[in-house]
C-alpha cells in the first residue's frame, strides 16, 4: 500500500524543480540534490522501482515536513508527505543508515517511558505551585516546551562528539532504554527557566480569559510525535490508541494544545488512526479573550509551518495585529520553517536553516515573536526573539 502511495506521488511530479526554490534543506545541505524536494522525489521513484536497498535514509529523514514545496508545485505534489511515506518504508524494512540508530533509540525510549527522555516527573515540575480546575478540559503540553532545554544541551554536546560514537551511544540506549534517564541531569538552565515561565504565562492568559481547565501533571503522556514523524507507523498507531484510551478513561472531552506540532497531530493525524475519535482540540491562542495594551513597537512573527502550511487556523496573528505594529516577512498564508524538526538528526542543517530564517526576520522588525517552542528554541539567537505568551503577558491591562 505504501509503495503504491509513493509511486502515485512520484508519478505526478513533472520534475520542473519549482519546489527547489523554496525547500529550506537544499541550500542548508550545500545544494546536495537528494536533500531537496525534487531530489527526494527522484530518489524515491528510483528506490521503489528498482527495489534496491540504498543507503537513502538521510534524504528523507532530513525533510522538515514543512510543506513549503506543496505551496509552489504546479502539479500539487507534496514532497513532505512523500518523505514521510519513505520513512515508513525504511522503518518497516529496517534499512540501515546513519540516522536510523538515533531514530530507533527515540522509538525505544518513547515506548518504554511515554516520554522521549523518560522525564515524566520533570516535565510537570513547572506546574507544582499551580491549582487547576476540576474539568473535562485539559491543558495538553505534549512535553514540547519542557523538552527544549534538554535538546539544546544534547546538541551542544553533539558538536564535540564523533558521529559514529553518537550512533554507538544511541544503539546502546536502544538496548538499555533506562540509560536515557541520565539526561535529567543535562539541560540548558536558561532555556529551562524561560520555557517553564512561558508555560506559566500560557496558564495565566487562559485563566484570565475565564477558561476552566485541568492539567494531568506527570500522568500526561507524550503524544507520540516522533514515532509518527520517524515513520514508525505500526508503533504509533498502538501508542496513539493507548494515549486516547487513557484520556477517555479520565473522562477528558476537550484538549487545549499549546504547540503547533501537538495540535496538528491530535487534530488531524490521531483521527486517521483511532476509531470514533471524538476529542475536541483547541489551540490555546484561540481561547484568549481579554484586552491588551497597544504598543507602537514593530514586531514580526515566525508563523509555524504546522499551522500555516498544514492548513490549520489560529487566532494568534489577529491578537498580535491588534496589539502591535506587525510587519510580516511574507504573505499571511505563507511562512518559512525554522529548521527545528531537523535539530536532533541533522543539527548542521537545522542551524543553517534557522540562522538564515532568523536573519530574514531580523531585517523585517526589531522583535521576533514565535508561537511554537521549537521555533523559539531554534531562532533565539538574541533576546529580541520572544515567545507569544511572554510578549502578551507584558501587555495585560
Ligand atoms: S514536486 Fe512539483 S515543483 Fe517539484 S519538481 Fe515535481 S512537479 Fe516540479
Ligand atoms: S516538506 Fe519542506 S523540507 Fe520537505 S521537501 Fe518539502 S520543502 Fe523540502
């Protein structure tokens, strides 16, 4: 089935190369064509038609899943979707490659701990002094804000690691997942403080808007994004069903997501894999209902790909436009990826993409507002990059 889906996509491609003009990974990878949208399509077509087990995983794992290619393709081809299907093929056939060791490690730790780093207790620490309501609506963090401090540290250390050594280390953790828990001692303290503060800002904005909600604390499960993104579809399906059944047992009816990746996953991907899925999914910015001061400051906005290019909606931009002088770097319905999804597997590509994007945004306005923890983590080269919640909290009347 996956093979047919792949060939359906590749056969529609007319190889015009328009997608290469917007694919962020192509220039970031030194114009290595297999790390660009058209190259991925040509490589997938060749690999499926010949049945050769090529060392091809880097081409597809390095795709950011941003869907920028889809916006310009005259044939309506989505190289992001194709890359995802190829990752499914690679995971199913256990085709080895440079990054598969790391991907396998992440899979094993999620399945074992319901959290990529086994940090269930630590992920709830930010809320220790907050009282929540008895409610069938929950704040669902997806652990994204919490994980950023640890990934920042891992990437910092990785720069000094030989790649083979890192892969060997990943294989060791895959066999002994408990070792991942050591990561609790290694994080970027500034990022941890900022992210925990942003989580509390989000709670405050929602409470001030009159929203009643609960938070599951250490009982909250990581939603399984990496399993899906890395192509482990069979594992993802089982995992997502477990997450869903647990939420239903707890009588949860509505979910407030606070990052675009979790939002997209719970709103659009979960229903594809779970029968009779009936959770209502909201993005937290859409529930904010209060008055803010107006500032004359010029700001620009890093709109998340998983909202704007994945055809989701949110109200965050409208709120910002009412409160500040917003100058965008591109039309409202477009954006450019921050490089975040490549941070773990391709840190060198992620930093090239993020630095280019940061510079483009910086030339547009003095302050850059992010609405996603991944964007914040990747673009925060200086203090003028600010999370939406942090920016808005300072404008409360
Ligand atoms: S995916 Fe679309 S834009 Fe890219 S080469 Fe194929 S037809 Fe052209
Ligand atoms: S989804 Fe993004 S990174 Fe992937 S091929 Fe398309 S433009 Fe390139």
